[in-house]
């Protein structure tokens, strides 16, 4: 499995936070912070938009680092991704992503 597939199946290579980090793009950080703040009803600053990827060493956004329930669960179970979890099909946390994202399901080995 590619290292830049997150525990939940999202492709970190396509994440604008990772793109802003890799390219050190402050304008993109500002745009993403504004968009994510509006989408999530929280205050996200451009300084928070630094992430190298969910499953790789390096920077993480505050949400990805400590708040994402999917990442915390997978880390606790020492899983490569949720695709190797026997409880994946019934997982309500994961369904928040895979329920409306066919690509994430495919990335985890689901249909």
C-alpha cells in the first residue's frame, strides 16, 4: 500500500495541506485554512496547515496529529490502514469517510 494513503483510505498526495507543506506555499495555506475553518465551524490558522501525510513521519495538522478518531484508533491497534482491521465493515468512525468516498473505500481494498 502506498505510504501516502491515510489510515481511512484518503490519498494524502491529493490533500491541499500536504501540497502546501511540500511546496512551502503560504498562499495555499491561507486559502485552505479559510476553507477548512468555514467547513468545520472552527478557527484554523495558516500556521496549522502543515502536514506531510497521515502515516509518514513529519508534520501533521493539529486534527490529523491528535484529534482524528480514525488515526488514533488505527495507531492504537497498530494497523497499516483501516483496510486491515477486522471491524472495518461495521466501523462508524470510518464510515464518515468511506460512506461517501468511493476512492477511499477502494484504497482500503473495499468495493
